[in-house]
């Protein structure tokens, strides 16, 4: 349980575990949040705002959010910040906390990492995902060497799935859906369907990748 975590709501950003995202923070209440975060444990959550509530004073956010550690923080003139946040996990936002601060804080619960049994259950989907990754790497080898290196950076299938969700899936709504899907087998199956759409544009769909 996390008794209190600062939450930065954004309309089009999803923080996956293992992924680093840059933020430019300029609104006064969130500059205050950054000052408090850096004085505390340097952790913050990024929650995507639900469509249609963007203009509300306190827009609704998705209950599953990414929590990250601030790995770089540069304070600029005027109190603004440039920061890099690295995702360290998924959390469920349970209750918004009221307090004297102007920014938003929530009580939250960690989403457990998949167990060995979860990985065994998703074994077939993970094999299909591996075929998609091989095809993707072959199709982008000459055009996106940096992404190829990122995909080669881990052999952990759970970490790889989050990297793919953040780098290959283009629509933030689809990224949030992957973040929301806590059951590993279902999440991998959704990711494969999205990757097949990407590979279809290159003609690189691997045998067995498509669902029957």
C-alpha cells in the first residue's frame, strides 16, 4: 500500500514500467509538486486523463497509473522544471486525498508483478510475441537502430512487453488499455494484435502471429 503519492494527470501520456519519459512542468501547482517530490522520495505517478473530462477543474483519471522515479530534475528560471521520470511499476489509484497542497495526491496500491505461473499460462502468447519482435527488428533494422537496441536490451518477456507497448503502439488510448490489462496472458494477446497491425504495413507478419 502507498499511503500517499503525488499524481500528475496528463491527457495523452502513459508511463510504462522501465520506460523513461521527459516532462516540462510549468503550472504553479505542479511546480510545487516537483519541489515536494524531490524533497521526499522522488517518486510520482502519471495518470492519463479520461476523455471528455480534460477541461474539468479536477479531471477524471484512469485508475491504473504508472509510478516512476525522477532520475533527472532541472529547475529552470521562473520555477519551471525539466524532468525525466523512469517507470518502476503499475499502481491502482484507490482514493484521492484532500490536503493543503494544490496538486493531487492519492492513496494507491501496487499492482503485483506477474508470477511464474502467470508467465507459464501465457507461454503460447509469449512465443507468438517473440515471432513478432523478430519480424519487427528485421523490418526496422536499417531505419530505427536505436529501437532495435532497446528491444535487444532485455530478455525478460514482461519487461519487453512494456517496452513494446510504449514504443511500438502509437495511440495513447491503446497504450492505456495495455496498462489497464493486469492479466498477463490477456495483455500479451492484445499487444500481439496491435503489433500485427503494425507489421501488416511492412508485410512482415510472422507465421502464426495472427489469431485464429
